[in-house]
């Protein structure tokens, strides 16, 4: 039996809409033969700062480097403690560990999957050398910036935002993610809402001195050629990536809006079948699907991933069913970072919400080029896979 195939992500479909424009931009870079930093990167930085409602933007080689550079520039070092969620991509805590600091893992709010401010406050009170807080805007949804900025201010430490999945989102103040934090980190990995043709990253900030230090650190701590004020790293954005990203940035708001339309379509179809938002735990019963809890305006999600929750004991069976029907899907993330072997030497962490989410979440196809008939096939297949 053949089924309508629906990939988790369809990058060739996006490329088809931009092929000629992208090829012309890349050819221009080859004609100039200037491939590292330069005016294409500077122009992209200006455009990103404007888009994110920030004063400055500093591009670098990856989202992972954006985190590392930010924490380094803000003074995080050996024996320091940094609060961060465990339910996130590895780079969030990896950057902390690479600086010799200790990630202090904090549980998530089960409705938003973002750092729980109450849990962060309790963890901060136990720290002896707290130096920073890292918040992750997971799946495109903004974390509670108001509460986390207040907590950071109370302890006199910076809030670093991992916005790799949240470009274009707005927090509860109505401000774009990237416009409030001391250092806000973005990734342009190809699968992101704004994805390049390889790795790339960027940091936004309103702190001019911090921006200048970041710009120096990304080129071996060199504010000018052959002068090295400190030991930095090689983390420069290629001009080719900047050329690609500048073109795609012009489409980002329309793409995010298309993602949002598909989210509303998913929500309506699952709700009609009896699903509830993630603010209602699965143990409350009813149809065994929880959909992403909506943001309260003026907050807005960037809708990076459409992640449902299903009972842990049924997830593998549902995944097999979706695979058989040609539907892409994935689990972000199957383990909390506190469960990873490389962090086994850290003090044990009790993170029940993180561990429950890791057992229950499942990401379904979501991208601007997704067709309505494909989305409807996904919903029908999920419902079939969970039918008693």
C-alpha cells in the first residue's frame, strides 16, 4: 500500500522557491573572492540587529560558538556555576562545560518546555558561585523572560538566551527575542527557521562594549590585525553564508506566518479529536495527545517544531505506525542532559518534568512548504496510530 509521503522537513522545496536568487548571490561572492567576514557579513549583522530590535549583532561560525563566545565574554570560567535547562540540545550546557564551569541543571515548565522560573530560583539559592543563567526558547516558544531577567538581576548575573529555535518569536513584553537579553544566541543550522547552507551563528546585544569584545574574541581576541588582547577563538561567519542568509531573512516573517497557519490547522484537528494543550498533563486522561500550549498575546512563538506529547508506553508504537505511512518525525530530546554520560560526574539532579517530557514528546512535520493535504495525512495517521 502506498501513502502520501511527508518528510519531517523539506529543504529542497524551500530551495526551489529561491534557486536563482541564491545562485546569483553566491556567484557574486565567488566573483569577489572575499570569503570571510567583510561587507556581506557586516550587512547581515545590521539587518539581523534591526530584525531582532537590538542595537548590535555579531556573527560567528555556529550557534554553539555563539553560546561559548557569550559566556566567555561575560566572564564565565573555571569553578563558576551556570543555571541551564537539561531539556535542550547539547550545546547549551556544552558551552558551559568547555569554559570549565559547572552546568547546574534546572527543570522545565511542562506546558512550555522552557526553564521553570520557580525551579531556577530554588537552584540559584543553592549555588555558591553563580555566574550566569542560560534560558532556552525551546521549539520556537519564548521562555518567561520577565521572571528570568528579574532573577538574573536579583543575583547580579547576566541572562544569556539560547534562541537557536526562536528567531522571530516575541516574549510576553511584545519584544522580539534578541532585543532584551544581555546576549541572545542564534543558530543558522540548515534545519532552523532561518537556515544557511551550513553552520552559522550570531549574538545580539544592546551592550556596545560587549559587542566589541565578542567581535574581537571571534578572531582570536584580536581587535586589530596582529594585536591579540586576549586568547579568543576562530569563529567567523563566511561571506557565502551571509549572502544566503540575507536573502532568506527577507522571507522569514512570511515563513513563520505559514508555520503558524499549519500549527493552527494541527491544533484544530487534534482538538476536534479530543486532544488538549500541554498545559493539561497526560495523567488527567482523555484522548492521549497533548498539543503545544499557545502563547498568551503579545507573546508569539516562532513555531520551529510542532511537538505533541503521547503516553510514553505508546510512543514507540506510534513512531512505527508513522514510519509505515511515510511520515517523518523525531524526538527532541530523548534524554535530559543530566542523563548524558559526559555529565555523570555532576551531582545528581532531580528533574521529573524533564524526564517525563523526554519519554513523551514527538515532533511532527512543520515547515512553510507543507501542504494542507500532507498535514491532514499526518493528523489522520496519528489518530489511527493511537486508536484503541
